[in-house]
């Protein structure tokens, strides 16, 4: 019993405090950037969170490579990683298109009509759109979110809950809830949808033995397809 008390005091609570600091930073920076109407506010906030998470990791002498961020070596590994990325994309679109979206529509959950307004600044401006796609969507969201949510948060939650199947599932649910909640601007439908995507990508992360690179590529592809569709549809969400 005494050992259990020591474990909770010196290990679990410290992890929770660390996670709270990281995401308080993210929310604070996001709020500040939104106040000044900064383009890519979410991505800036995410990368601030990545920086704080990196500082905590340095204290434990932990590198991102150990959490799965590593470029493939050799042609065979590149092919495998690209195939894994496309597999993740297909799984996400199948589950979201065939299960989640119909369920949300059946219960009357829809995105707010003004969600696409935040992208109005690049409509009809291909150069600005491409710049936004590369800097904010690929680097900011795809790389930044995979580092922060799958790489950092999910692993720290597993450290907190324990590294067995049932507790990994609990960590996945918590991390997905946090990810979805950060998309509250998309309404309840957006929170549920993004939370489900996080749950899918998080599950794939464990299935492919904690490789982040395929998920970064998959995330970039998913976001790019969604944004290109929005651009081509002149900002109208179907």
C-alpha cells in the first residue's frame, strides 16, 4: 500500500501536471492569436505546445525519435511507410464516410454555417492557398499535431494509465477527447468527427508499432483533400 501511494504521488500526478502545462500553453497561445486574428493561429499554438513538450522530454533525456519520429531509411522502408500512410488515409475515409458521418447526420449534428469563413482569405487566390497548404496544413497541422497528440500526449497518457491493452484503450479515448475538444469551433459535429479521427490515427499508431512518419503523411493527405475540396467548392461545405 505504501508503494502504491509513492507511485501516485511521484509519477502519475507529475505526468498530469505536465500535460496540463503543455495544453494550457496551447490554449493560451491559441486564444491570443485568435484575438489578433493571426492566420494559422491553431498551428502556432500547437507548435508552442510541441516546444514545451520537448523541454519536458529533455528533462527525461527523451527524444522524438524514441516516440516514432524517424525518416525511413532505404527504398524498402520508404515504400512501406508510404503504403502505411495510404492505408491510414483509406481507413479514415471509410470509417468517417460510411459510419461516423451518416450517424452524425442521422442525429442532426451538422457543422456551424460559419466554419468555412476562416478560410475565406485564400478563396480565389491560388498562391496564398498553396502557401497556406504547405506552411499551416502540412507543417503546422500534420507534423505539429502528430508530434503533440500521437507522439507526446498519447505516450504520456499510456505512461499514466499503464501499458496494457485495456489501459492503452483508455489512453486512446482520453487523447481523442482532448483532440476533439480543441475543435469546438466546428460545433459538436466537428468535435465528434475530429475525436473519431484521432481515435483512428491513435489506434493505427500502436498497430504500426508507434511509427509517426506514416501518420504525418496520412494527416497531410487527409487535410489536403478536405481543404482542396473546400477551395474548389468556393468555400461551401457539403
